[in-house]
């Protein structure tokens, strides 16, 4: 088994990240241009690497003190169930230790997974606005 390296500093490029995103139903239509912008504008990112291959990724939007939103947690389909996602989350939460509240949005099918990592429903309503939504 190849050792997995986790890094906040190692640069993530568009092509390997798109390989992961294409395996999802929530990020599979993102353009390379938009993913490049996302990478440049995201203050906290972590990649999981096996050699030169990106096998996991997550990012955080935060000002570093009061709120943080963990987003785009993804693990390569061939590596799911090996603990990579849990380790990514553990390292992110350690990095965000001084942040008052950490949020994430997830589908109903992943609520139990994130509950095992210490997350719980907040009771808050999530309201969504989309630029492409018709009024």
C-alpha cells in the first residue's frame, strides 16, 4: 500500500482536482477556469497525495476566527473507505482550532459520517441563492 501524504502547502492544480470533481454529482460540471479561480481564492486547502497522484481534497472558506465553511471534501472513488476523508477532516479541524464555529453542507447520506467526526445538526436553516435561478 502506498503511503498517503497530506499537505496544506503542496500546490493543487486544476487537472488532478478535476479528476476528483468529475467523480461527484455536485462538482462534476465545474469549468477549468472556475476551478482555477477557486484554487487561487481559497485560503485553506488540503490535498491527500499518493506519490504524484491527488487522491483527496478539501477546502475551507474562513476569516480565521469566527466562522469557517468546509467545502468540496472529495476522495478518489478507488480510495474511499481507507480513512483518507476522515484524516483530511481531522487535519482541517486541527488547523481551524481557534475558529468559533465550523460548518459544512452535506447530503442526507453523509450526515452519519460527519456525526462520527463530531459534527451535529445545528438547527439553522440553510438558505440558498443562485444567480442562475429564475424568480
